[in-house]
């Protein structure tokens, strides 16, 4: 039975509440097109602070950078998790709730669960999560019936990201399972340049992931070939979502009041969101310089959305000649272990 999946090329708006409202609007539009699963970009909630130096150089930090980090910290999402990551205790809401409150965190979790339940769309979104005094680049899986099934944190921030994001636990790489439109599926995610980590990819393949989610901030020409490699290598469908952002759309705390107004065509990220088949074929060509937030201006409700129908049987068809975690793995010769992570496929 086919599934309809989509990636949303959306940008972070000025406030969390505006971004959440935009996420809801996009999900409603996707639901009208019978989408079962929808992926939003890396750091969509909370924002990807592109071009910001946070006033830092080797051996030096400027006060303005600390002020910028404060702005960024306050814009992040509080999901009510712990700095270490409470895993299933957080998912199952077994953590202590403060007196007089009905839930932990800032309500974002409950908002996402409501939108998913009301639309019937399985939502996967990147976000910047604050826990204690640290920020984490995370992904949450939101099921329309069961609510949040899991959350993972980026284990290896790239370059200057390491200054602002803490490292997540590899145990959070555990795949999740659900049933959509009568189809049982296994989902896992690798965030941005984690996809360049061969052993991390293998940890997802080992769990028999058939929908591989790759929210990203990378709009380079090298990204599409990587996504095609992942699809062909893992014999899985690959969904990748990126933001599309003009310099004039960056937060004022990044650009500063004295910066000259940029032209609308001055992109700091052009997008490139796409969907790939288990044989590495491009099912939806990368979207460039279009954002879901441009829909009204373009007069096209589904602008910035890439939607396609998939059949998960294609994953097994592809494993006739290659299964890198099974028949093709030479597991008598090569071994992989990940601290705190069960690599066995989760039960469906």
C-alpha cells in the first residue's frame, strides 16, 4: 500500500510562536494533499544562526557574542527533558512535573502533538532544544495517535556549531516504528553532516530503517549526491529538508541595526530539499529559492513542499543484491557497536 510523504522547505520566523503557527499551517496544507508523513528542516524551531560568529575567535570571546547567545538561548524550545536526556522516561512522561503545572517545558511538545492529532500527519521536525544551561540540535518524531515517539540529539555538531550546541547521546539514535495508512515502517534520522559519518549511517541501516530522515542546513552541490548515496547504500527512502533564507530574513540580533538592507535575492541558504528512492533515484528534484512562507506571494498553496507517493516494498526489492546490515555486511569480519544503542531492528 502506498504512502504519501513530503518535505517542507520552511524558514524560521521571528518568534517561536510565529514559527509554530507556520508549521501548523503547512501541516494542514499537507493534510489536504493526503500526506502521511512530513519532514521539516534542521533547527526549524529555534533557528539556525547562519552567519553569526557569536563574537568568538580562538582564545577570545567578545561581550556582544554573549548577548547574541542569550538571544539565541531564549529563542530555543524547552521540551521538558533533562541535560543528559531522559529517553523513555521523557517520552512516556514519567519525569517530575513542577507543582501547579500540568506538563514540563514550554508547551511546544503539546502543540506539536495536537497539530499531528488534528491533521492525521506524522510530523518530524528539527529544533533547537534547551535543557539546563545547554542547547542541543534535535529531531522529534510526532505520531498522530500516540504523540511523540522519540527524540534524538545531534551527536556531532559541525564546525562553529560546536560552540553553541552540546553533543547529544548516541543512544538517542534509536529508530522508531509506527503504522501509517496501514503500512508498518521504521524511521531514523541523521542531522546534516552526521550523514557524512559512515558508522552513524550504518547504525541506522542496522536497525532496518526504511524511511531515512535527513533534516539539514547544507545547500551545497555535494548534498544531493550524498542523499542519493544514502538511498542506494541503505536501500531506504531518504527525505531531506532544508531552510531557504535571505540575508534580510535573518534575526536582527545577528545582522545588527547598522547593516545595510540586503536585496531579496541575497540568499544565505537556497534550500535544496529533496526525496530519494531506495535505488538512489531522485523522486523529487531539489527545491531552490522557494519557501513555504512564499506561498501567498506566489499564489500557490503548496509552494515549498515536495510531495511524492512511495511504496516501502521497494526497499525489499532493492535488497535483492545489497543489504549492508545483513547479507552484504560480512558480519563475520566487521563489527559495529554504539555506546548505549541497541542496533537490532526495533519490533514492528
